[in-house]
């Protein structure tokens, strides 16, 4: 088999005389584990799951942390049905695996946000520079109590993103 190369869109294309064989190297979503995060102490806390949800009443000091992985990332967020005391802060740790152009972070709220209480959802990246705010979503911008949000990297050098609120 001749040499080949991987294209930037996740397909491997080996070289064969008069033949092309395509093999997909992108296996779909990277399913992210999410954790509580104390942003005052920079400490990653317990894993957040459907049976161990984030308590919005602790939002004055705690947010959500996950590590960015290759390909598209699916972040499932579980919240207790409580009122937010502060903004919901989401920290996307890109210190090990950086963003690539076209990469999508999908934020899916698995249960309803019962009362954001006129607060916002803030999304931070760039941990090595001390967490840089990349996007803020105000309560009025949400069209559902179980939002589905996509953060799309459009410039990996400057870490620029587009935000789509799907629902």
C-alpha cells in the first residue's frame, strides 16, 4: 500500500495506483465528562451526572468544567431544579487539546433550567491565560428551558468562536 495522508476534515486518503480508499478517522462526538469547578480556588470538584447534578444555588462560587477533546465535543449538563444565585459559568479547558477551525462544542442541558433569575450563561476558554470569557448568553436569548447551544471555532489562533442557540 502506498503512502497516504489525512485530510483536515477527518478522512484518511491512502494512495494506490488508479484507486482511492477513504477511511473516516473522525468517530463522531467526544463525550465529555463534566465536573463542578470552584473558580475562586481553581479546583475541579466532583463529577456531574444525572444522579449528581450541579446545584445552581452554589453558582456564586461554582461552575462547570470540562476538558476539550479532539473532534466535536458533546457536553451534557445536569442541573438541580434550584434558582441561580449568580451566572452559570462553563469552563472549557483547552490547555491539553487545543481548538481547531470548525470544531464544535455542543452544550446540551439534559433537564430544564428552572430559574436562571435574570443571570447569564458565560463560556470561558484559554485556561493558560487565566480563563478568557468567549461568550455570554442572556436569559432572554434562550428559546427553551432545556437549551442546546453550539460553540464553533472559527479561528484557532485567536480563539474566536461563533455561537448558535439551536433551541
